[in-house]
C-alpha cells in the first residue's frame, strides 16, 4: 500500500483524498476525505477570467489541505484541475498560487483525462458485481462540465461537454447578480435546450444508449440521492451505491425547480454551497436518464478523486520497481 494524496479542483468545489492505495488489488483505505465549496468558476463563463475572490477562496482551502497532507505523511500528491481553470485566461495566476502553497503544479487535465479518472474511481470496486450489468455509463456532473464515459473493465469512449450546475445556473438563472427565485418556465426550458444540445454532442462520440447501468457521480447526483432517501443529514455511507429511480429523480427535480432559495436551504442534507445550483444539476441528471432510457441511477461517492489516487499509487509503484 502506498500513502497518497489527491486533490480535485473543479468549478464549484475543491476536494482532498488522503488514502493508502494498492492499484494491484483495487484496495483503497481512506484516511481523510474533505470538500470545500470555493466557486473557483465564479463568473468564468461571462468574463473568461478567474475572479480574485474566487482565487483567494481556493488558496485558503489549499493551505488547509497542505496541513492535512503533512499530518498524514502522504508520499505523493497529485493536484488535478478541471473545467474552470482549463477555460480561464489568467490560469497562470492559479498555477503559481497552488505551486507556492502545495509544492506541486496543478495539472490542468483535458476532459478525456478527467473522464478516465472518473471511470476508474467509480467502477474499480464494481468488478465482480453480478447485479449490475455492463457496459457502464459513468456520468460525472460537475460545476462547469459533464463527463460521459462508457466502458466495461476499461474506457471504450468518453466525452466532456460544457454543461454543469454552475455554468447552467449562471448562464440562464442569474439576472442583475441574483439567482431567479424560483426560475421561470422559460429559464428552465433554456437550460433544458442547452443540455439536450450537449447530449447530441456527447452521442457523436459515446454510445450513451448502449450502456446497461448508469453510474452517477458528484455533488448534484449525491444530493439528489440524499433527498430521495430523506436523510436527516448528508450521510456518505448511505448515499454510496444507493439507487434512485428515474421517476423519483423527476419528482425531486420538479420540486427543486419550483422551490425558493429559502425552501431549498431547509433541506437537511443540502450543502449551503449547492442551494442555488442544485436545480440545474438535477435537471442535467434527469435529461441524461430520459435520453438514455435508464430506469435508475446507481450513485457513487467514489469518483475522480479515487481514480487520481489509484493513478498516483500506480506511478509510485512503478517508480519503486524502476529504482
């Protein structure tokens, strides 16, 4: 087992995993997993730049994570940055800040690389399950983009498209600096049109309808599961590998889109940073289920972070053998 640290910095949140991992057996023992909402992608869709306050929120989280990594004595760290930092004109400022704090450069991965990490993390422990038919369609609904990956033991096809809960909220639900409360039918239709166009794009590369099991990742999906189970608080153990029917996803999505900010904020399992973007995220999930015909989504708490951790451990193992 190799002690590794993985950081995934997305459009809405930054997350850390410290774990002992063995890529040969697929075993991963989690030591610390945490998430901070930093909204790094604040305004990127409109300005093309990372906002100074968004950068400072992200750097503050990095300073906290540096302490956790040191405390656990991780041998290796990999920092993967996704959609927002890939798109921004001033991404060099972001890279310098992370390097100063953590001692590693953020690796701004392509959408295809992001998809590969997500697939590995989500499916590594599903090997041998007889109740889940293959191939899998792994869908990672992020803040700025959504990754679609179809595969069995390995990735067969992958595509990243620019629809995510933050991007859709900022593009269609924000007017005068305020999020519509609740959104109008026209605004909802505009999000739906963008998502359908993105699904058309994804289907050019990924055979979405050939998959037998839909596996959903990231905060929008896990929050929908928590709501579906009526959990008194966010409970990773009960969310991981839970199943939510398409009918229940539709019911929850419609409720969220009819609700005000104050009403959504009272949901006990809702992270405060997701209150304004969960409606758009749930709508993305529903559109995917309707397009693919999936009767249910299998929800995974293991995702791109776990995939990164396995990759770091694999590289460490190769390094030891090479030495």
